[in-house]
């Protein structure tokens, strides 16, 4: 439940500057073993172009949120008995999001946690601590899941999000389907190949034939040979 200070601030006619923080993680996706650094982002329009520091949801871990053009919309719940499907827009001017999309299959299965608070309650702005910092002064964080990449161009990427409760129309498997390519990390937790190296250097071309060379008939192939993609 939001604390008293936050409630009082939200009721003022003239409120402090609102801040929305975004935490993007792949730790619950099929790429958990390959994903090493979560993204902690804040809109530069809200932060004045500065990095800001605030607590993680455990109430003790401080995180630094970097400024990057990012915006989300569509969280409102309507009376149509359908769950909202928000959209998340992230800048792609430097091409970094395109790299993430290529390496992690459009981030499908990744999560984004939205934390809403006010600037006065941040731990620091541009490295300067604030006396009004309050670790509990935020609205209840909400977590959403990347379900589809809607748009991608040199300026930005738009993703569609789903609630954890939104199972209607869920497509399985929640990853791209390749006919002769295995997306699993070689010798990773999904591949789990324990045997001797088949080639030097010890790398796998990730084809169905390469999987047969290593596993025989008990395959751990992550592709879908029956498809034509």
C-alpha cells in the first residue's frame, strides 16, 4: 500500500514532478543464462536528462536508472472485461535495441517492472543525494511481459505487453520457430550437452545435423524441423 507521504503528495493541486522508472529483465525468460545486465531506464524528459537513483523493490538495494527516451501507455482498465495490453516505446537511435532484438528474439518473455513515484522521493539525481528521499514512497510496482514487437525502426522500437494474468490467446512456444536452427546456448542449461568436443574449437553450428552428432537419437534440439521458416 502506498505510504502516507505519497498519498498526500498525489492529492495536492500542485504536485511534485512525477517519475516513472522502468526495470527490464530477461531473468525469467528462456535467455536467462545469456542475459547478464538488466536495464534500468528513466525518461530524460522526467529526469532532466540525468541519471537517478532509487531503491529496488526489496526496499534496500539501490539502483541507478539511466536516461533514455522511453514511454509506456495503455495501462488503463476498461469496462469491457478485457485486460489492458500496454505498449512500451524505447529509443533505438544508437541501434542498441535492435541488437537486443536480434540476440534475444525481440525480448519475448522478458519482463518490465514499472515504478511510479515523485522526483522528491528519489535517492539522488545526477549523483546528488536528496534529503526528502523516501524508500517506501512509490505506488505499487506493476510487472508486465513482452509479448510482441509491434514496430522497429532507426528511431525507436514499440513492444506490446501482456499481464501475467492474460493467458487468453497465448501462443506457444513463446519464441521464434526455426526449422534448422537451435536457439539454445551451446552447453547451456537448455542444451545441456555434457560430452566431448566434436570439433575444434568446441563450438556448435546449431543445426539439426550438429545436434545429432552430439546427442545421437536423444536430441536436445531447440528448433522446429516440421516448420518451413
